[in-house]
C-alpha cells in the first residue's frame, strides 16, 4: 500500500487501551495499534506534555511543517527545541508487540503505574492513569506552563513567518 492509500485508509487512529511499562522500560502495544504503527513510529513529548507516539508519516508531516518556517524564526527554534527535540526513533515493535521507551523520555514524562494509550487522530497519547484523571478533571489547567510555552512558540512561529509564505 502506498502512502496516499495509507493516509486515506489509516490516517486517523482512535481508541483507548490499558497498558503499563515493564521493568525494562518496554511498552506493550495492542494489535490494532501495532498494525497502525507498522511502518515505524517516533516517541516524543507532545503538546500536552505527555508521551506521544507518532507514526512515521505523521511525524514527518509535523516536522516538515515546522521546518517550513525560516530557520531564524524564534518560534520555530523554540518549538523545535521543546517538542521535536524530544523525538526518538524511528522504532518498530518487537515480535511480542513491545517497544522500549528511550530513557531520555522516561526521565522527562511521567510513566509510572497503569497507563492509558489513547489514539487521538494522527498520534497516540500515553497517559499514566493518575495524570489522565487529573487531565479529565481540569483540562483547561492541566500542565498549563508547558502548554502555554508550546502555544506561544506556535503563535510566534506563525507571526514571524515571512510575508507571502504559505505557513
């Protein structure tokens, strides 16, 4: 299946699974998620400040959009450093459907205890159950400082775009 067919057929992924990282830092993925991520994927700290899993095609789409801004654009530099700079991969799941989460991300985002994996369109959010409950209770203020920084970097990126650009 070529990329165009895949984007048409498999572009968006929805659904929630329970999971947990084992003592070796491995995250088991459901069959449905493994199939959606079969062409490779990347982990990174997402816009909400939780671990996200991007299929390679979706990561490339996001990266290409950010990189389409001028390299001296301060918003691009901030977003690139905060979000894209956390990206690790590409990865594929092992024969048992697990993938090792890089230690750099295990240090930077909470991953203790029971996890919720939520397909939310073009990526999967990986939530510790306790953090997910906090987010559900107060979506407006959850991880506010991180989210404000990300939002500001995007605002700056767009505001500083060169006149006539298609960004």
